[in-house]
């Protein structure tokens, strides 16, 4: 049996499973790191001013927008940025790193270390699955709404362009997805400068308006937000459902921490990104105070007429940058899901010879492309799509908060009082956002909900199926120690060559060996039992990558450890072991024996019928182990085995 992706379990006693809080890569504050942070981390949240404030006020424009309503919504936007982004992510959650890495799955892996019961581990996995599924939903909607909102600036330049918005948006998105296979390394140099210019421009445009209408600064007081809620009560949640658009992309601060370190991310947020965003939002508010009719598109109407065409071009470049960062993030999350046993094997193409993180997943790229095109054709404008946006983001916010509470309390030693004091208001904010976006389900919020449910159902089914598969394998297989003990008396014929048996359970005999003995009646002169173990850390050090145990003369067990951000390469590891003198390995003498499972229904099935069907479908369409483990296809012998679950 090959190991597709084992359960994300690492023994608590191993060095790699020790709490990683002591490893604190703060990151160097260099010009390159600061530009990189702008292009990768802040692209999504940086383009939110294109549509967030306008979408927040549209629900209240029927009877005319009054001054206190503008100040109230503006106050909600500002304090959402402060609480959700500054306090929750920048100041708190970024402390909970998994050996320097962040993101919902890194947080899930950390939380699993402190979960001692099977039910507790399953609950943590389920929360991680929901968060990852919602992230994929966000990955479909963000490129669509970002590019649409940027191109819609052409309608402000000249209404004649109204019918060209959708075709131009589709052309940009098609071009974006078409070049993904080339990798982001070469075009990545442009991301940072583009976003740096973008933040400077939007901050300057906002500052000009604020200086002309200083009364807008009253919105800095949270009393206007409270007054807005006191007057509108339940209806205020409609505004909150759009206010959340201002904080979409906050998860990227934590998810990309491993690329840059926490210090550049924190510094750039506090001294550059947050001031630019706040100035732009307050500038739009100032414009609306002086001219409520500017609600048509306050972002573009802030700019002088001569600058609107260049602003549209800059906005398109910025939104493409934001979309690229999210697409790349989906690739990384998908690979982590595969390594953690939440998704079947996928094709992973490395687009850089020097950087492990530069990857391209064609199946994920195609799924995102289809979803984005369907959304653009269905909703046609950013106002309609804004109703569908936000639900996936708030789902990820809640999942991150729950996991962060577990990790900071159990792994990092926070007191219960500290956890309650810090997270009570933050979780309350997350719940308010979630309820507000849930109210938009009939208007379009069903899109991310449907995507999230489908993705989560797929991951739960795969994880549960693999757990049952490994349990059945352990139940039916012969312990490896028993086979080794009986081998000298078995009179088994040994033939020249090297047999490499891939097995997902290091202490049990692989089914491929039993089938080979049963049908061919021989055993190779040298035998290697190779098991790939996926650790709950991002990257495994080279010193712990390979473990070799001699079980009998010319029979070795090889354990290869990989982190959830790494891709296995079996031949390379075996060649390194040969170079170190730990085993004898010659590529041209080696034969790889793999078991291909055929899933059948047990007499008493442990999965629902639809899950049985889905699991069999996923198993059949999973990338072959030869490709996933980079095994030469001409050296492989596959032996089928039927497994009832």
C-alpha cells in the first residue's frame, strides 16, 4: 500500500514536535523584504478601498445618505481595521508561529499537538478543514471582485465603457491564469513596486480630500459606530456585511509570515499600509460629506479627471497583483492539505530551481479559473459580487480565532484570564461579521457557502477514508517483526537486485511484498521498506530527514520525514543515503513495488454511501504515487489489492 498522505500525527516525544515558540524568526527589515511584503501580503486588503466603503453605504442610499450615517460607517471601517487586523493578527495571532510559519493549517498542526484524545484531534482537524475550505472560496471570489472593481473605473471616465467592463475583466483574468505555469519568480519583482506606488497614490488622494473636509476626522471616535448601531439595530448588520470587505486579506498577514518574518509585516502595516488605507477611506468619506452623489464611485471620483485613466491602469495592475498573491496562496494551501492528509495527491510543478515555495498546481489553477469566470459572467459587476464576498473570510476568521485560543493557551502557556481578556472582544467581532455576512446568503452569499461546504465535504471524506484505510491495513497486515523473524526458516529464494517497497505503516509488512511472494515466490537480494512520514511542521531539517534501521542482513527500513510545505523525492533521498554509506543503492538495479488499492464496500460500511462513492472517485483520480514521489515510471511494479471499508 502506498502512502498517499497519512494523518497529520507526530509523536509528542520527538524533537520536531516540541513547541516551536522558541524559534522566532522575526525577519530582517530590508528594502527587498518591505517591497515583498507590500506585493504579496497586502495586495488583497490594499485593493479593498475600490469597493468596501461604497458597498457599505449602498443599502442606505435610498432616502439619501446623511452626515451621521457616513461618519458611522466610516467609524465601523476604521475600528474594524484596528481590531481585526492590528490587534488580532498583527499583535496577537502572529505570536503563534509554527517554526516561523503561519496560516490556518500551520495553526491546526500546532493545536493538534496539545490534543490528547481522538475526539479532540478530530475536532481540531475539522476546524482546520473549515478554515482551509473557506480560504479556497475566498480564492475564487477575490480575483473576480478585485479586477471587476478596478475596470469599472472606466465607467467613471466615460459611460460608453460600461459594456466593456466584463470583456476587459475576463481578458485580464484569462491572461493571469494562463501565465501561472511560468511561476511568479520573474514577475514577482514588479509586485512590490506596483503596490508601493498604489498605496502612495491612494493615501495621497485621500489626504487631499481630508484636508479639505477635516470634519470627517470625527469618525475616529467609536461613538459614531455605536450611534449607527443604536439607531439601525438589526439593519446595521447589513452595513457590517459590507464593512468586512475592508478587512479581507487580513489572514494573509499570518499566512505569509514564513516568507518574510513577522517584523517586516508588522512594520509595513503600522507605518505605511494602515495610514494609506485610513487616509483613503476617510478621503472617500470626506468626498461623500461634500457631495453625497459621489456614492456612484467615491474611489475614482476623488481623483481629478485627468488622472482617472492612469488610476484605472494602476488599479488594474494592483488588483492583478492581489489576485496573483491569493492564487499562489491557494497553491500553497492545497499542497499543505495533501501533505496533511486532507486532499488526495495532486500534481505539483516546481517553477523555480532554487525556491521550494515556487510551485504551480494545474488542477487547482483550472478549478480557480473556472470558478472566477463563472462568477464574472454571473454577477457582471462588483456591487452584485460584493454580496457574495465576505462569508468565506469571516468563516476563516472564526476558525483562526478558535485555533489560536487553543494554541496560545496550551502550547504557549497563556493564562485563561489573558486568553479571555484578549479574545473575548475579538471573537465577538468575528461573530458579528459572520452573522452580518450570513444575512447576505440569499443575495449571493450562497456562493462561498456552497464552495466551502463542497470543499470541506471533500476534505472530510478523504481524511476519514484514509483513516479507515490505514486502520484496515493495520488490522489485516502481518507485523514486520514477525516476518523478519521467520525469514531465515522460510527457504525463500533470493534473487539479485534491489526491491523497494513503499508502505504507509512502518511496523507492518506491505501488501505488495505479500503479493510478490505469493505469485513470484522470490525475494530480492536487497530489500528496502520505505515510509514517508509527514510531520506537523513546515520543513524538516536535513539532519532528521532520513532514518535507517537494519532489520536483517541486506534488509533495511527507511523512514523519510517531510514537513507540510515540502514535496517528497524518494530516489534523491535513497541516493543521498547511498552516498552516506548507510545503504547500498544503484538506480538501475532498483525496482519499486507499490500497492494500488481498489476500494470496495465492507459488509458493515463505516462511511455513508455518498462518501464511499466520493472516496473511490478521489482515489481513482489521485495523482499516481510514481509521479507524486518522483519515482521513475520504468522502475515500478504495481500490485493491486482490494480493501473493504
